[in-house]
C-alpha cells in the first residue's frame, strides 16, 4: 500500500507538504499541489479513511439538513448555491457531506440520527426549527450551525439580512412612484416575519398604508400558489400596481398569470422577486429582485461549523449577517 511517506520521498518534499497538498490546503502553492496530487495518482495512492478516523477520533463527515416543503430539493437554485459554498470548504478540509433524511411532518429524530452516524457536525439549512427532533439536536453537544435562524447565543448562525433586503427593494419601488404595493409572502417563519415587518415599516415611513387584502401567504418556491394569489389580487376593486413575490422561482407562477390576463410585467404592472437566481436574470425584461450571496453564506456557515469542530469547547459562537444587493432588472414601471 502506498503511503504519504512514499509520495514525499518520490516528490522530494516533506510529509507535511504532501498531507496538505492532498487536502488542497491554500498553504501550499498551486504548482506543488498539482505535482503532488499527480504523483499520488501515478503511484496508486488511496487515502485510508478508517485509519484517519481511528487516529483523530473523527469521521470526517458532516450532516446537512435540508427540508423543502414543495419537494423541489436541490432544484432550488438559492439553496443549491449555499450548499455549494459549504461543500467547497468541506472538501478542502477533507470532509464529506451527507444529506440527512427526514420529514418534519413525521418529527424526524435528527439528534439520534446524528449520534448513530457519528457526524462531526451538522449544518441546518431549512427545517421546522420548533420540531423536537431539531430542538434536541441543537441542545446537544453535536457541533451545529443554522441558516436564517438563531437558536441561542451559544450557537453559531448565519443569516441573510432579509430586513435590509426588503427595505432596499421597497425603497426602490416607492422611488418609482408606487403606493399600491402588494406582498405575497412565504409561510410563517422568522425570515418571513423579518421581511413582512420591514416591508410594513418602510411603507409607513413614506406615509403609505397597505390594506390587509394586499398581503397573501403561499409556500416559498410555490409557483402555482403565487399564480392563484396573483389572480386574487387582480380581482380586487383596487388592484396593486406592484406585487412582491416571496422568491424568484415562485414569481414565475405569478408572472404567468399576469401574462394570461394580458398584463406585461415592466409595462402594465410591476413585479419584484427575491433571491437573484440565474433563471430570472434571463427573462425579458430581467426580474427586479434582491440577490442573496448563496456561496458566501454557505462558506460562512462552513467556516463557523469547522471552527467549532476543531476548537471544541474553546470556540466562540458566531452570529453573522450576510448582505446582498438589489438588482433593478426591468420589471418595475416608473409611474408619474
């Protein structure tokens, strides 16, 4: 069996250099990394994960919890970018990622599952944070990091700044002359509450009162639900001149309904999304939206999780907000 010492001898570098090069460590130059990895392949080197686990008392595997109620899974472009950011850091450190199965409606026991699989840590992206299976996990000694949810000051979390994002979008829509603005928002979560409160507060600061019938709830990423909600808004005695959608993908259902009613987004009516996915940037006109930096969010989550894994009880919990940016697109009409 080829060992790291064999590779070091062939490459005429130190054992430590070989170890870091095979992990893709930024401490080693790109040229040296490529040279060492090529030599390892030529020699037929295969890492002995079992030996590494025994030596370090780690499995080099982290769990990833991602529940998505509409069932689209990794087709959800925003979450896919977050996961990509996590994966990049994990792979650089020699870790694998395992998607944790479960359904919040069945109250899946994530804590027992994590213990049984002996994950070194768990990243929680999307789930019912009030379910006992999640609460038990977050209360345990298993290193965790959560997305858009702060469990306690003793736990690390990474949050997209939803309040700021909606405020900036609302300010832009108001600057374009709109006062009749409706919001189709996602299901009740901490994120949704932040967005709705920010929307109401920003409108109030400009002396704009939004009637209750301008607020409708659908599931995030639910295009069909947004189509139905859009139809309801258009049937009002005073329909809105601009509609906020819970996310870019869901907005496609609403836009389809508008087109069915001979209304052209960006011409006859205004629409706004959220997330900044590539798909809606290719629309004609491109969707006005708020772009979340998914890969940076994922990297920040991974950094926080590995900080806890590596430092144990000496780690300092982190609560970080990640900014995005307004993409003006072309779906908001300028009113006189």
